[in-house]
C-alpha cells in the first residue's frame, strides 16, 4: 500500500480470478478488519474479510435461484465427551415436507475451526443446493461437527473452558482419539434417531479437511463396518510420540473388501506432516476401503 498526499493508504490489485478471497489489514503490526466491507468470516479465533469475485469457478459457492435446503443448529448428547454439544445439520430441499430417507455425510473441519466452519467458510450449504439442483449430487444429509473435544460449541457462542493443569494440547497425543471415538458411540446413533437417514454402511460417508482429515482416518479405519465412503483432504497428522493406534480388521473384513468402495486422499504439494515425502506431488490416490489391517 502507498500513502497518498491526503494521508490515505491505498493499493490497487487485479484483475483477480473468480474465487472467494479472505484478507485483513495490518496497521502498525495490529491485524484489523476492513470497515468498508460488510462480508467477514470467522475461522475459530481468526477473523477476516471476504472478497467475492463472481465467475464460473465460484458459481456453486453462490446463492442461486435453485431449491434450497435447511441448515439447523442442533444440540446432541455426547456421553463419551461428558457434555451436550452443538452441531450444524444440512437437510436437502424437500426434507421437511417429505417422507424419504437420505444418505448421510459427516463433514469434519480443519484445525482451529469449529462446527461453524463448513457453513461460514466452506459454503457447504450453497454447494450442496447447487450440486443437487444440477443432478451432480444425490440429496443427502450433511452433519458438520465440532472436533474440539473440550468445546460444547464454537468459542464465539460458548467460551471454551481453560485446559486442566498438565493436560497439554487437547488436539495432540491420545486426545486426538477422543472425538473420533465419540462419532461412533454418540453422533452416528443420534443422527440416525433424530433424522430420516438410510442407517447402514453403504449410505454413510465421512470426510474431513486437515485436522478433520486425520480424524476421518481414525474414525473410518477403526470402523469400516460403519462407513463405506471416505474422503481425506490434506490431512493434518500431528506427531503423537509414544502413541500407537492399533487398527484391527473388523469381523466382517472379507465382505468389506469385496465391496471395493473408494477412499479418496488428496494433498497439496506443500503439505507439512510426518508423511511429507509421500505426499509431495500427490494430487489424488484411491485404494480399497475394505482393507482390514
């Protein structure tokens, strides 16, 4: 930015490719928002302004003239985490007035996010509306969770409790296993009871970004009889010194192998993780979700 004779700082950029950009101002080392831009987003404790450049690439991110689904903020009991927690649930157009049952996608956010991330940042409801209207996606229920096992809800709604003395980072070590376990014991049964789902493995998917990708790995491959479809996007796999996660094959491993459902693993070129060497240059790999150990 350059300072004009009138003392106003300005910059000119572009033309920009169609995309949803996030930016902030840094004034004398202090990060602040653009007061002239009403569009802003929150990612956990981080805030930024959104700059929306319309075009073909961003068409599915936009609110278009198509039938719309419903996004509900729902509280559910989690005995495994010893609290009642909040999540977002997308139901497809026509759910409220129909009787049909639907497949379910459990969609997990990245590190620093919470249950608000896939709606505020990821535009998941708009994408689902548009893809369903285009016939590119089946109507489905999408469950968007809070993976921070020490939070009942997003910290801007319910302040997160201070960590217990000596507890360390709640998202590393064995604590990384707490939320994936609760998906199976608490969340899947709640969703199947509260919504008109197709409550079987073939109609249940799980996918996650970054930290959510790691938790997808932990939840899915420990429970291959629960999920038939798995998506792992730039998984954030933190070091867990001294922690070994044994993934034993389920009793019906042979039948799961025969189903040959795909696992999608995607990663950018510059991923940083213990698996960086494997990930470099990797764009997409698929394997058999029925592998048992």
